[in-house]
C-alpha cells in the first residue's frame, strides 16, 4: 500500500489538536515523565542529576523513501538511531521528543503508523522510554527530528576516547546488512523487498542487537559508540579520539561478509565492502580489557599503539569511508 492509499483524513483536514489527539494515544508514555504532553514543555526526572541527550534528523529522499518504506518502518528507524546513541553512552533511554514537518496532503494515518513504529522501537530497546512532547509543522517534504534523553544512573558516560592499547574490539551484532539492503533498493526498487526481505528489512526498520540489558553489558567497556555511518568511519573516529589504531580481524570481517552475501545475493567483494563501508546497522562498537568481551558481542580485533592509520584490516590501512550527509 502506498502512502496515498492510506485511509482517513489528510493533515490539512484536521486541526493540530485533532491530529495530536489521534497520535499521542499510540505513543508510549515515559516512566520518567513528571509532566508529559499538554503544556509548553515536558518535565522529565533526572535522578542522577545529569542526563544524556542526542538528536538525529531524517529527511525524506535523503534518509528514507516512502517509495520503499512503510510509515511504521520509518518510525522505527527514526527512534532507533537515537536510542542506539544513548545506549552507546552507557545510559538507559528514558524519554523522546519528536518534531515532524510534513506536506499538508499527508494522510493522518501516516503519522499514526509512524507513532506505532516509534512505540515498537522503544519497547525493544528501552521499555519505559516514551514520548514526552514534540512539534508539528507544514513542509514541502517530510522531516523527522527525534531527541532522546538517557539516565546514567550514577555511572560515568562511555566515550569514544576511552579505548586503551591492548583492548579487545567488539561489536554487538552483524554489520553490513543495512548497507546491502539499501544497495538492493537502489538497484531494484521496491521489488527488492520481495526478493531480499531480510536485507531490505534490516535497512528500512533496523532492529539492532541492543536491548534493555545492553547498558549492563557495557558496564566494563572502556569506549563505545553507535555504528551509524560505517565501521571504517566510526572506528576511525574512535581511534582518533583515543589516539590509538584499531586493528580489525579480516577473518571476522570475512565471516560477516559471508552472512551478508547469503541474505542479499551480493558478491563476497560487495558484501565485504558493505561490512566495512555500509552504515545504519546501529550496532554498538566497544572496547574491553583483554578477556572482558561480554556474551553476545562479536570480537572484532585489537586496539594497538597509534600508527600511520586509524584503522587497519589484516595490517593494511583502510580509508574512513561511509555516510556523509552533504555528499552529492
């Protein structure tokens, strides 16, 4: 079903209050909300005295397409990119705000389904995290900006600058599938959804291997970050911030590439490029003391003394290639 086929009124046919009355009941409530939607601003508890905050913006045509994504999938993607950032800092997500700009002829049902996707993402990653407010505006294209808040519960924030020489590098899940899914959509259009459902599904509605226990899993990590732009680009950022080199294991990358090739039909060379250069997997890249990688994480290499390159694979330096929002 295309967005134009969605039943019910258009945004232009209802008042802002009527639209919100249809959306908010579908969104999860935040356990940390002392005052939720309805006033000029929300009030959210911060028992730690600090909070983690992050924002991510998605623009139609650049970050998602209604030609191949359902509204609930877009909601999952918008929420997950922020939830993963909060978790990567070692915090438990507690609240979201959502700002949406959309054309006047957008069906209200699109917003309702978008809200369902945000609800589902919160339920997987952070039960008790909910939407405490936001904004609606008219625009020529759909723009979604989500801000997420998180509670450190007395812990120090996990930074990308904490990697130590000798640490094991690990990742919380398979890499490259989302990038493969995007490649297939660009090549074959919406038909790729039927032919390669696993790869495409991972891209349009990422459900990374993070959940309510992930913050505990990261308790002894030295450094962590969300892999959103690519392994090569994000690992290079961690390496530069920590003044080290990230030496990645080619055997692990090859094993991941094999898994990507099996679900996407891509060649092994293409699949390996997706593992290294593909983005939007939203797995957590972290470093741990030798022998300290928690169950469920995949060992990916070793932190070594700073050399000529930020990141190496099988001893050879690799370029930090990945998502660039201002690329042509």
